[in-house]
C-alpha cells in the first residue's frame, strides 16, 4: 500500500523581502472600529450610543477618539432609566474610561436605574476604589441619596467595602447620615453591623461613630448584630461601650432580667453569642481581647485601664454575695497563643510587675509616679560619694523598690468605666485620690526638683562625675 504523502507546507515568508512601505502601511492601518467612524457623526443619540459602547467594553482608545471629535452631548441631569456612558464605565469597572468621561465633564450626580443610584453609589457598592477617588476629586456629591434614602457611605457599608468607606470618610462624608426611607434612622454603622462587615464596623468606630444611635423602631447596631448572630461585631461594639438594651437590676446592681440583646441572640439560636453576652455584661474595654488591635490595647492601658480589674459577675437574685468575673489578664491568658488576638500578649506584658521594660504600657498616673520616684532615687544616690555604690543603689531602686510601690490600684480609670450607674458613690473620693496618681491614704509627696530628661532606660553607673538626676520622662 502506497503511503500518502504529506501536504506540502507553504514556504516561509522572508520578512526581509517585504517592502518597508507595506510593513508601515499595515502598522499604521486604523482599527476596524475607526474605519466604521469615518463618516461624520452628527446624530447626538448615535454619538451617545457609541460612547456607551466604548465604556461598556472598556475600550479607552476608542473612547478617546470619540471624545476628541468635539461633539458635545446635551447633559442630562434628570433621572433616567438608561445608564449614561459614565455609569456604564463604573458598572463594568473600567477606571480609564470613567476618568476620561469625568475629565470631559460627564454629569456625576445623575440618578439612574430603579433605585435611582448615582455613579458614586455604584462605585462604592462594587468596591471600585480608583473610580471612587476620581469621582470624589471631581466633586461628586458625598451626601446624595438613592430611592431608599441611602448615602454612598451607607451603601459601601452594606456591601462590606471598607476601603471605599475609608476613602469617603477621608473626603468628609457624614458618618452619621441616616436613611431617609426604608429603615429610617439607620446609620452607616447600623448597616455595617447588620451586614456583618467587621472592617467597616472597626473603621467607623475608630472614626467616632455613635454606637448608641437607634433607628425609628428602636434598633441599635448592637441589637442588630445580636439578631444576626455576629459575635465579633458584638464584641467590638461592646468594647466601645455600646448598650445592650433594657435590663433590670436588683438592689446590689446585679442584672436579674436579660437585656434586649440577649433575647435577640437567644431567638436567633446563637448560643455562643448568648453565653458571651451573659458573661461580659460588666466588661471593660480591655476585656475584649479578641477584637482589640495592638494599638488600641496600648492606648487603653496608657489611659489607665487596669489589666487586673475584675467586673462583678452576673448572678441570680440570691442571698449570697455576688462573685467576681475574670480580669483582662485572665482573658488574655486564654488567647495567648491565638494568632488572631495580638493584643493578648500586650495585656499579659502589662500585667507583670513594673519594670523599665514595661513602663510604656502603664497608665498615665503610674508612669508619672515612676518618673518622680526615679528622680528621687537618683537624688538619694547622690549622697554616696563612691560612683559604684551610687550605681548599685540605682539598680536596687529600679529593680526592687519601684516594682513594690507602683501598682495598677493607683488609678481607677478602668474600674470606674466598667462599673454600672447603680454603683455606690462612696468610691468617688478614692477615685479622686487615684486620679492624682498616688495611693489612697497618705498625702502625696512633693516632686523632687530635677530637670526633664529622655525616655526611661537601664540604670547608668557613673565612673567619675558625681551622680545627677537621670534622663527620664513619661
């Protein structure tokens, strides 16, 4: 049987033999879409359709060619069902096309679609940070509302777009602008808590959003988080002091009837959230170890929130005295090896006895007292004529004396914030004493006169010159 010969292959084209004029003609040949536009475009409707097609497909080159033709389309500021070219560029996430339309004066605030959304609404809902910045730089309306009364910031919180929310807040968007319809009174924080967006909730709380704001029907961010079963969001809101709804106290200030948040958590079937709500009723901000960032944990400690403060544990109405709950240090010890709770190690570090290495984690009053005592120690060490004896005295003073004198009980900033309004007023005098940074009882000593100095460090052993007050500040 005779083998069938393979078809002969076409000879390779030698590019070097092609005339240069033909190569340049092929390279300079306009795209197919440009040849279709060789005829004059005079119909405004046809021109807008061509713009819309280029924006929908993300063809920035074609869009630039059309815009350079010099045809001006009549701006439409009224509500329309047909998306204009800018809206199509935003919807299909084509930043280059959107920026060109913005540069050529496209209407930024036209309301489109069944929900009457602006381009900024759509960009925030889809997480288009680049387009969002371009719209804001072009002075798009930050407070524009759609058919349901939702602002762009609220829309970004509903969609969980924390990056867009950050851009809007930096541009000056109102953090408390409520919904005008649908759910009247709902703020962006309420929307973020309802949708379960931890990033948006954290961003808004850090920016100072009102955690107590309620809607027209009395719902708050804490209540909607409990209803939806968002445990970490409920923790974060609680760390900022969010209320849990009506609860009833007995004569000792102990809760006897559950709060609204507990009822909602029980109805939603979220047992873990319900147990945490019951156990954390009197928690301070520092107790919320799982949701604290390292920066916020340090700020709370330096403001005087004690890692050893114990809240009154919630018990039923009995004749027995109420027991005490866990301290922040004990809660942090449970999460010491949790990579998602970086604040735990910081709190445990602050719970150790005072030292020059943990000085920066102590409260304002404790740090001021440490500075005073350190200066006093240097003045006392100056009575020794021998430089080495002076250094040894300072080492003992810093390593042995100061840790015994400085304690978290010198400040009551945390305990006062975690106590309920029904607590007795007998602690007001002790709180006033603690606010000065000195223990209760003896009169606070006067500060020794010494110059201001740099940050705390290890004891310095002088070699020749007599000992002088150390470089030491808060």
